[in-house]
C-alpha cells in the first residue's frame, strides 16, 4: 500500500497539531508552577532561591526521564 502526497500532508498536519496541543499543555503546567512560586510570600531571597532550585531540579528530572524513554 502506497501513501499519496495528500495523505502525507494531512498526516503531517494532524501530527503537528497534536504536537502543538501537547506543547501548550506542558507550558501551561510549568507556567502554573512558576506562578505558584511567584505568588508565594518569601521572608528572604534565600527561600525564593530554594524553591526555584527545587523547580529546576524537577524540570531536570523530567528531561532526563524523557531522554531515557526516547533512547529506548
């Protein structure tokens, strides 16, 4: 079975649309996490830095997990 050009374009368009939807979902999640840190009242800058570091570590862990999954 051979796929014609029209079918390839439609599949590509559908794939890109789904990819964009997923990217929006991911960005909304991380934006909310940053917003939660932003809205919190901190007694000093050190406490803010700790929360930012925790967020960066969570992001790094997620990136590493996805990297491992894509390499399998």
